C-alpha cells in the first residue's frame, strides 16, 4: 500500500489527481487545503467536499492566518473531532508569522489535547510569491515542539534545503516527523536527483536509526507522483522500512480509517 501524505489540487482537477495516483500505484492521498497567498487555492470546506465524494482522498484543513480568530479555530477543531479532516496545515513564511505565534497557542493546545497532527510548511518558498524564509526555517519547529511536546508535528518538505537542521529537529523531538514532498520539480527525475535523494535519506537514517519518522509525500501537482514512487523504490531500504515510509507512518500519525 502507498499513501501520499502531501497533495493539492492547484490548477488541476480531482480527476487528474486520481489518474496520477492510478499511474503511480498510490492507494490513498491526503489532499491539503491551501492558504490564500498561494494562488490557485482551495479552502478547507472545498477539500472536505471533494474528499467526501472519493474515499481514496483524505482531507487536511489549513489555517488562514490573516483571518485567524476564535471562530476559525473552533471550526477546525470541530472538523478534526468529527474526522472530516485528519490534520491541519500551516504556512509560515508564505504568511507573515512564525510557528510559535501567540495567536495560535490556543489551537495548538487543543490539537495536543485531542491528539491531532499539524503539518507546517518548512524550507524553500516558491519564486514569485511573497514571504520570508526565516519564518519557514525548520529550527522554528524546535521552539514549537519544546513548548508542546505531545503535539504531533509534520515538517513538510523536510526543511529542504536545511536538511541537516530538519534532521536534528526530528531527532531531538519525539513528536516531530518529516515528509519528503517537494524535493524536485515536474518531469522525470534524473540520476542526479535520485542520488541526491539517497544521500539525504541515508543521513536521516544514520541519525534517527531508521525511518519511523519519515512519510512518503510528493506535493502533487508540483511534483510527479510516479517519479516520486520510482525514486523511493530505488532507495536502499528494507521491506519494513519501505512499508513505514510508504504507508504505516502516515496511517498511524493521521489516524486514517483505511
């Protein structure tokens, strides 16, 4: 089984996503709502509606920081408790805040209490979009994880290009995980791409003694799901490590009903 832990719709359609999943041999995808500054954005409610119509897609909501208030927080918590969404993504860097923002502390406390995971954008920002890299640096997640040690946190994109920092944050915080999305652009991955991938994942394995904190993810449609699956299959992983990366970790962290 394969679960893609990080997809969007963007300028594509749900039919396009399902076709991509079929081509790549992916069984389920987490479909993430977008925050408004990202252009072709889709709200939490729209993502829920899409996923209710296809049991291979599982909804992930998002915080819209510029509109943050108690009503938005309460709505997201209700969706999490009702299992309409399986987690929430936040976009520090693209939106003007750091992960440990005072306006978000009540939300974090509640997610920690009900044991629901949060995904944070970490690492590079897309060219041509506003934002500040220092807000998306993975070391900010260390601050958050220290204050909320039982809050499940997924660092999207592994903090790339700050892979060493991202690995250290995951190593020292039992509640921090990484997803592999967004390493490469569209199209076929070159041998150099795959070698780069192997180098980073071997570094991760060495410091974390395995892959219990690593989730397969593509960031489709920005990246090819088929190429991502092929790249992971080329990694020198044991069968159990592949199962952890491809589906077991995501199923457990997001408490997926599959």
